[in-house]
C-alpha cells in the first residue's frame, strides 16, 4: 500500500478553515431480513436527511474489502494512517484502550489470567473466564506485592474478565520479546526470550517478565482458579508522524472512551476533557463549542451506535442514530467549513459484531459535485457522487475541500 | 502502489488495431452554484451526446482522491505510469515544460531571480516578480556572458516572471545536489553541495552551479532588482520504460504545448509536428489524419479547456468543449478501434485551478457492457458501466478493448 503521508506533508498548508469529522462508531448496518431497512434506513432522521440533500455521499471501505477492522485500524485509516503501515502492537493497543499510563520508552504487555495444574502445565488459558470484578480483586493483590522489579516500575491494569495489561517503565527496555502464552493447554508457560540474543534492551524486558511470572505464581499459589499469568504482545508506544506536521492542522479529539482518546493522541490530536458518563453526547457538544476557536480539526466520536450493534439491539441502535440526528443542528450552527459524517466500520445488529461492510460517508462543504442523495443511508451512499473510497483516502479529500492541499506536481 | 508495467510488458502484443486517446485538459468541472450544471453539462454537444449513447462511461480519479495533480503526474497516470513510482524532478519537468534542449546526461535546474541585499542576504526570493519580458532581457545578458563553465555547456531558458531553467550539458554530471534556494529571506543563498561527498559526478554539478551563481551575481551587480539567482531541483531526464516495449505500441503525440509534448516523449511517444498557433484544433486534426497509417496509438491533447477553467471563465470553457464537439465527427471518421475521451484532471471554472475531482471517461470500442449514459457529463459518468477507476488503470483497459493484452496467468 502506498503511504501517502510523506506526499501530503509536502502539499498541506495551514489555513483558517475548520474541519469537523464525526465518527458514529460502527454506524454501517444490515437489514434484519433480506429487503428490510438497515439501522440508518429505519431511523427517523430529519436533520441528517436535510443535510444529505445538500451534501455529497459515498461509500467508505474502512480498511480493505472483507476485513472487519477493530477500532484501532478503523480509526487510524480515517485519520489517514494506513493501518498496514502504521501498526500498533497488541500490548500498546490494550494499554491505550484502557487509558493506562503509557509513555514513550514504556513497554506494554497483554496478560491473561490462567489456571495452571500442579505440574505447572496450562489447564485453562482463561482461568474459567473470571468476572471483571474478580480480575480486579486478584490484580490488586498482585500490584500490592509487585510494584518494581530490578529497578523497572510495574503497573497493572484490569482490562476485562481474564485480561489485564502490564506496563513496564524503566531505562532501556526493548519490546522485541517472544510471548510466554503457549497458545495451548497441557504445556507449561513459555519463557520470555528476546527475539534476538544480542538485543540487550529486549533481553532486559524478558528478564523482568520472567521474574514477574514467577512472583505472580508465588503470590497466587493459594488461589483456586487464577494461579498463573500468560503474557503476549510486548510493545512500545509507536512514534507516528503527527497530524500537526503531516496536515498542518491543530487537531482535537472529543471522545469519552480511552481507546479513542488514545488512538487520537497517537497521531497528535489533543483529547479534550469531556464531562458526563458513558457516551455523553451533550457533554461532547459542550466540549466542541467550548474549544471551537482553538482548533481547526475536530474528531468527534459517538460510541453507542457500535455498542448497541454489538448487543444485537437493532431498535437501540436506531435510537442512537436518532439521538445523533437531534444534535446535528447544533453542530451545523458552528459552521464548520468541511463536515464529514461516517463510521470506523459497520456493526450490524444482526451480526452482533464489527463487520467488513463499507460505511456511508457524508461530506458537506464547498466544491461538491451534484448529488441525488435524499438520506444518509447505505443505499443512498452507494449511488453518491463521491463514489467508493477507502478509509485512508478520506483525509486528503477533507483537506482538499477545506483548501488545505496544494497541487501535486507541476 | 503496485507498478503494473512489468506485468503489462509480459502480456501486451502487437496488433493492427488503433487506439485514440483524447485528453481534454482539465475538462472536469463543478456547478457554478449548488445544483447547477457543470461546464460539460452546460455545453451543447450533439456529437458527444450521440457517441456517449454508444459508449461506456466511468469516472477517473487521475492520481489519488483529494490530490489536484499537475499536468505531469496527471498525464503520466493516463499513460499508465504511476506518478508516485515514475517521478520527474522539478528541474527536469520545467525543462520539459518549456521545450528546452534536454538530453540524456544533461542536468536541468530551476532558477529563481532574486534580490540580494548589499550583505548578500536574500531580500526577495522572487525579485519583485518581474515581467516575463524583463526575465528575457536579464537572461540574455547572463547567457551572453556565461555559456560554458569548466567544459560544461550552460543553456538558459526563460520560464515566466522570476522563473528560469538552467540546463547543464557535459561529461559525468550528477543530479544529487542540494538546492541553493534557502526558502527564506534574511540569509545568503546556500552553497550547492552534493548530497553525498563521495558522489564525484554530483560534486562536479555542484561546483558548476556555485560558479554559475558567482558569475551571475557579477554580471547582475548593476541591476536594480534582479541581482541574484537561487537554484533548486537539479534533475536529469528520467529514463522511463518506453511505451514501445511495455505496450508494444507505435505511439504518437499530437499536442501544441511543450509540457505535453515533453511528457509524451518521456514515455516514448513521437511528438508530431503541429502547425498553427495556440491550441490549433484543426491543425491537430490535420496532423492526426496525415499520420493515421504510421502509428497505432495517438495521444491527442487539447489545452484550452484547462486554460479557460484556470481563467475562471465558465462560458469560455463551455465554448471550448463545444468546439471539440464540432471536431468529433472527423475523429470518428478515422474509425479508431478504441477511442477514449477524458481529462488529466478537473479545472472547474469556479475554482480557477486544477482540482482533485474525478474526470469523466468515455470509452468507445468493441466489447462494451451496456450503459445508460445519454451525455458525456460528470453525472452520467458517475453512473457509467466502467465504474470508478484510477488514472493509471486506463491504459490496460484501452489495450484490452483493442485486443492487445493476453490473459494474465494460466
């Protein structure tokens, strides 16, 4: 895949125009039964309909046809960072996802709680899927006993059920370390080893992880189920080119959940404070208004279109789309020069999961071709004047409509 | 980006069929006001309409969504050469653009006339944007005094205003030389240096450029405004694979302007003589007829759809489209086996500049799918049976319809 960012960095320029990118997480859907409406088609959305009639529509394949992207790759693509080029390690993505303290130089590792047999072979790689509460209880016990190994600070974070995140902070830590998770039962956990024996920094990380495994087993030896840990995906925080340099933007992120704030921060956005609980749509709008003058690019994220889809709750997803529709006039009142509304992937209620289907894209701003769209739906988007684009192609298009890209070549 | 040319070279074969590729420069447009017609939609084009009804249409994104390409990348893409892979240096593109004598081994450099302060710091990087006439006067003065440095021949060409082109001809000249243009005022011009000190050929070019700078300043010391030169983009003529080998074509270019003749020559086309002034549509047709038997691929370029767009003159662009429409029956009378009509980019009058919008593509020839298009417009093209293509994808399609491409793989 072509990495366009170096070219865009040559062509982009600072202008006063403002871009607002609204991501309705997982907004793309499917009919409940063949021929039926999707969630977007079933929703009553007078404001989106009116906007669609003044906008250009298209379909966006977030990452690649057939690939159902996670939030990380889906969002990186929307921000113009090809996720096949700009990779985030498993440990790093988890640390970002839970909002762990995770700075440059730190190494993040994904942990599984496991059940080990008396001979130390793995009996259950997920320790019977404990509750998240149980995870918290056990992790606190571990953190109380293990806070530092060989001068390296150990920070532990509950993710959910059997999953936790371990962050190592210290001097000269490498992240090229093999997993200790054997990926099967009946064998003991593997020893953490550096991928290359000459890599002293990764050898140090491996030593700390092996010591952590040993200390954890000692601390948990009286636990009935959770008596071992399996580690994988050691990775540092990636150092991606920043949107400030690549796009000459002053970008802000308005999102409630740590994952989205974290991914946005990776590409240089400033995550703004959002009050309120859960998806907090009104509070996000409040944050957008409060900071409107200070930034020229806003990523505004709404989560519940995805969560309701994952719950398989068609009606609840429709309700979340309608709730966004009700907010839309206040977004328009801010008069963004360019406004895009799309998703990071589809989450059809009928699938109860992220899917690979393209998402509809609405683009409102100057220099649009005529478009016959009457609503913001998958069907209308397919006929739209923007055609069919990839996720990574969105940012250059937004910059172009905002007058922020110079001509490529003479 | 995938470079398809090596694959195409394996699959292409010589046949008697003839392909005519008509490029209406910058033909893609925009409505003057939302909902209004584009230039193509506003034009009265009975011949194009009739042809569209027998053709297949599609939309072509010349280089990449959001990128407004210059003529160089736009045309290279139409010729099947991915412009991110087949790059032309700044100096080379300028030399080609003005029709400079610029052979293999020569090094072309872009020059700016500048105003230097008495302490030799740059006061104005564009010397107050002199007229092109003034540029010619000063450049003649320079050329009269500097025709050779250390056995290297110096040729100077006016581009426009403060811009000129310097071509060095001699033995063993390299082009990996840093710019002398400091890109800001208040500092002296930089010394030309080879990017790598071991590169003797580029070190030689750098020495010649430094000497040129010194001689130019001496020659211009009494000029009130133009008393210095800033140099950048040293580059040789790129050695691209030739259309003869890649496509097994015997290709000709019919274009009036040096830029288009030059880019066509880079990929192996023979630029044909065109009499007449300016865009010379009738004279181009005459050249096409005169050489119809001798070639099997013709690139036929019309410039004024772009120039009128850049002037912001919607009505004049419409008139140029209508003038092409009037010529069309004579093109069809030659009975090309495959005829494509498209643009190298859009130049909407409302933008007065190249834009990123896709261009309509009309394909006439055998083996077309059914298509409902009634006119050659952006709206009809969007619904066309060819779908939405990239510029570099056009040539394989033309070759296929002309029966010039064998099956790929067994």
